[in-house]
């Protein structure tokens, strides 16, 4: 056999061996990824879509938190308020406290179907800026009754309140939009828990305008920075929001 023939035979065998090794490596990589439950091209680390047990994590938000964001977006859309209007109302709720002196009497003096202006005046008598900021939030009549219910709790009253001509309407009010309005009109009600106190502190550190921007980005599915996620989790973690927006 000539040297040329021997060299050709050795080259052919080497090519076959390399091909077999490459195919084996590809197969091992593919099956390994499948065994780990990760689609090729993705990662199981936080910040990407991956499944760990029953909890899906996307950008450090769980599937449940993302669903809350979707429902929260629908609730705010039902309120019909813009990002800037939300920020204005949040600013009032963070910097003003409800004037509880005579609050019960002011609520009792309201008609059976109070207007947004009348409700705002009952919450913040003599404070034109606070009233103006709350008007967009109180535009929806059903939501307005939810806000009145929050104010009733702030006054120390508990259901049923016969003295309030509008009270019967509050039992028909449910939903995420009502919860958001209730939080905005009375963010720090009597007996607030640790979560609310933590949220207030966090929102004050960011400021109402930036907090609103962060929440709007989250609801629209846009990127939220790692530190900013704290603000989102604080808002959707408030008991009233957590209960109504899930």
C-alpha cells in the first residue's frame, strides 16, 4: 500500500471520529439543558424567565406579582387617572393627614350621593390643593363610595353607620380601583401595619413623582431597576392592594 493511500485512510478515520465526538457533545448539551428545565439560550438565574418548583421568576418579580401588576393596571385604567394625577394624589396622601377633628360630622352631613368635590372637602376641609389633587381619583361614583368607606374608618366609625346616608352604597363597591382610591385618599389610616409604614417611608424617599413613574413602568411591563423594585413590591404588598388586586 502506498504512503498516499495510508494517509488518505487515516484522514478519513480521523474525520469520522471528530464528527462522532461533536455529535455526542451536542447531544449531551441538549439533554443536559432539558434535564435542568431550561430552554437553550436562556438562563435559570433571576432576571430571566425560569421555573423553580411552582414559582416563575421574571425580572425578580414572581408570576403572582406580575399578575397583580396586570390587575393593578386595569384598576387604575378604571379610575381614569394619568400618571401625573396619580403622583399628585400620592403626594397629598404622603404629606397630608386627614383632618379627623369633626370628620364624622362632615361625613354625616354629606348627601346620599356626594359629588367628588364634596367628598374631597370632607376629607381635607379648607385645603384647596389637596382637594384638587383628589378630584380625578374621586371622579368614579363607585370608587368614591369606597373612598368614603375609608374615611368612615378614619373617623372611628364601623359598619353599619345609619347616620351616613351614603353608607348603603359602599357594600356594592369592590375591586382594585376602589382599593387604589382608598389608599390614595387615606394612605395612613389609624392602626396601619408595618407594611404601610415601610411603604410610606420608601415612597417618601423616592418622592411621589418618581414612585408613580416606577409603578407605571411596572404596570406597562417595562424595565424596573433592582432597587426600584422595592417600591413596586411595597405598593402591591399593602394589604388593601394585595387583597383587591389579585
